[in-house]
C-alpha cells in the first residue's frame, strides 16, 4: 500500500503505532518489509529517504552495463582512506538501496567467512537455507542453490574478450577453476553469479518489495527522512522524521545500511558515551557504534588491451573474478570513465585488486549533532605491514597476469598509493555481539533492532550484497514468532 507523506507539523505523532517500522528501503529493508508483511495480522511500515520507483526506474539504475555510483539517487560521502589519501564512498538513496547502484555482483560469503564470525546461529550451515531461499539460480541446481526465490542469479554464458583473456591468463598461471563461486569450495578463477537478468540489474525492491505492494498491511513512505530513534524508558517507541513528525511503532528495525544505521544510533544517543556527550547528546546506551568497521581496500591497475573489444549493450561491469585466500582480482569490461559516469576514471580498462581479509579497521563518528550533517569516516587502510605487503603482492600478481613490465617493491608501492580506493563494502559499524545480539536486538534498548551490512562483524572475502540479503531472510524467519 502506498501512501503520500502526511502534512508534517512539529511534534505531531501518528495516532496509532504500527507493529513493525523498518527504517531504510535498501536490500535488507526491502526483504524484511516483504517477508514480515506476509503475515496479514502484522502491520509493517517501511520508511525510506529516497524515491520509490515502480515502472519509472531511471535507465542507469536498470542497466547492468554501468555502475551508477554518481547518480542523483545516491548519498555521497568522503573518507580518510589513509592518513594521506581521501576516497569517495557512494550509497544508494532510493528504495532498492545500494543494490540498485552496484555492479550486480551476487557472491555469497564463504564457509570460512561465516564460521569465522563465531556467532551462534550464523554459521555457514545455519545461513545456507537463507541463501537458498533468497534466489532463483538459472544455471545450477541442487541443495546449494535456490529455484524459487525472489532474486535472479545467473552467470554470463558468453564472456566479453577482456573477461575471457583474463580467464585464460589465470589458467595459464596455474590457478584452479572455481566453477561455482556460491558453493563454498576452494577459491580460483570463475564466472561471477550476478543478480542480472537480460541486461537488467534486479535489485531487492524489484525482486521482493514491488510484488508485495498490494498488501493492505504494508505501507511504504518514500522520500521521508528519519532523524532519530525515539527512546523512552530504555525502549524504542518509534522515530522522529525531518520536520518533527513522530511515528510510533511496537518494533523499530534499522536497515538503513552500514553508514546510515550507525549514524542514526549515534544521533539517538546510542553509541560511545564520550563521543555523544562531546556533541551535547544525552546518552541512552554506551555501545561501540561505528567503531572497528571493515571494508576491502582496492587498487585499480590500468592497462592497454592487445585488441580493442567493443562492448555489447547490457554487458555487466564484471563477469569473472580470480579469488585467492587473500585477494580478489576483478577484470572490468570497460574503462571506469564509461562504467561510472562522472567518476573521473581513466580511458583505459583496469584490473581491480582487492584485499579481501584486511587487518585494517575503520571508524565512523559524528561530525555534529545536526542530523543532516554526514558522519566522519576513516577507513585506516594499510596501517599494518601485513596489509601493505599483501596488497603490493596483489598488484604484482596483476602485473604478471596482464604481462606488464616487472616492477620493484618501491614502484608497486607508488602504484598502490596513487590508485588506492575502496570497494564500498563497508560492514561492522553495529556488529553482532558488540552492538546487537543474535536476534539483531540492540543491547540495552528494547524494541530496537538492526538488520543490514552494519551487523556483519568482519567484511566477507566476497562482496557482501548476497550475504546481506540472506541475513535479512534469516532475520525474518527467526522473528516469525517473535514480532507481533
């Protein structure tokens, strides 16, 4: 059910609380709103600051051949990647979230990733049913793959020449084939599972939420910004919107993403006490919100292909990847100037080199108590010798596979320093165990939960999108008898 935002008067409160209020219409929020509203007795309200599209999607958000990270329907942040380099971070500001503006990469966290969390209820075996339930895999069958889920999963049958040449180079270098990157097997070179169908990037809004909009117990309020969670007597009772309206709810679920969910908790007096007090905020609960997040540092290595390879319409940005225990190498099918319009990327294609199990940990802090002021981000990349060595060796491997001239350590370090970026795979700002429990409940605040990338304790060795979808599926299933 769609409703326009009501007239907002300062301090006005909704007359009747909803059962569940989901803040944020990204990947996790769309899954939760759709799954929780399957019970007709449960009233669910989804609030999202960006627009809702039904049949009027912007072309860039549908085209899997571009990465619309600079689209008008995004949030734009900057981060101190290192003490000497600032990086750009983009997040989706649309119902569909960052899954509507990414590369369509849909690879699961590995058994080593999930079992390494050490969180009861979140092992690979325990999360596998949620992965399966979330997808329809067009290529593979069997107990590891879904056939009836909302998210379409498919691998490219015919590779772009840049992808095919890179694949052959990896084989020639002795890397193993990884025929199924969603099987939890040994890493290697293989085709990527993509949430792309007929050249269209299918986001969680399209897959989960839009088919559910006809339910009378589901309401979506788009273009509506939440500025804080209301906490009374150690319980979340609703949220305050920009403009002053109070929306009451029996349960509040933050699914605004790794940056915005943590930011909202801080604005609501939930976070490091000293930091909150320094901004004049009352402290409800002293928790390490925003502390110790992780992400994948990424170096783009440009090169000149032997032959010019035209790119057919709908060719995804990525089709294959080489995974090792410490690295992911991603051959993009076009220059960033073409893939990410407005990014200032160069005219040559590049091979992305990502460090997938970094030691580095970042920090998200309040810039001010003004809700619309963006938070301060610092990724603190490459602060350990191990990270510096591993990324340098990853770039060396890229040079070898691309048959670029040999380079010594100093030259490779200069390449890393000049081209270091972030994969924008931020997780862990509201980590399981530290900020939320195994039921996603925020410690010390009844009626408040967080479900999105922010709860992932450590960034998986594969991009987190498929894992976030599965976590939301897992949460909805576990809450079936817990939320009324």
